[in-house]
């Protein structure tokens, strides 16, 4: 591996022997009765999976292995830098899987394999959305209050309107007597 030394947080992974990424697209298949084939809905891409394996050896092997296990157990996003991920803009990952084998007959030699999953940054805080909704709710309540005031004001005219409609009804009966 030329260029960037792979790093998982502060752990240098100088002896990576193999590294790969898996990138998948999430597709939902919709079968339509009477139609040959299916329609696919693109649901975006899944988080990128990064797999690598290597050997830890020497004086720092056990220390690096403990750091790796601590990061795995913490189940929190960690930074990851490697040539293979610079093109994909992946900077934060979760350690999904960690396998370690001690090499027989070789003290302080450990073979390991790690699977990482891209960890997207959390969405921005919802405070702006909540504030906007509070403003809209206040405006709505103001409009309801105005509507109630108008209804109260108009209620004074209901008896006059009722009386007027009654007089119109009586006048219509004179011109259009009802027939049984």
C-alpha cells in the first residue's frame, strides 16, 4: 500500500495485507400484476462496508490489539483513513466485526480481520424545525382568535337576519301560495 498509512483512530495499521470495500444500492422491487418484469425503486445507497485483514506483531502488538478491542466494545464511531476510502469521502466508521487469531509459535503475532461500516453524521438538530413549527402554531392560534372575534361580532346580527328571512318567507307565500 503506497501513500497513506491506514489509521483507525490513533492505531497505525502498517501491516494490512488486504483491504476492500463493498458498496450496495438499496432497491425495492415492485411486481405489477399483468406486467412482464418488475419496477425498481431506488432507495439510495447502503452504508459502505470496508473489510481488511493484517498482522499485528512486535512490542506494540498486544497494546494495539487492546486498543482495537476497546474501540470495538465502545460501539461508537471512529475515524478511519486509508487510500481506498479517500475516494469515497468516508471518515467515520463503526467497527462491525473483529476477529483475532494468535499465530502459533510466534510470540506477539496476531492475525486479525475487521469489518467497518460507514457511519453517516447525525442529522442537524431539530431545534430550527421545532422553532418554525412553534411560530406556525402561534400564527394559527392568532388566526383562530380573530375568527372567534368575528363570529362573536356577527352573532349580534343573527336575530336581525332571522327576522328578515322570516319576512321574506311570508312575502313569498303571498306570491306563491303553497299547493298541497
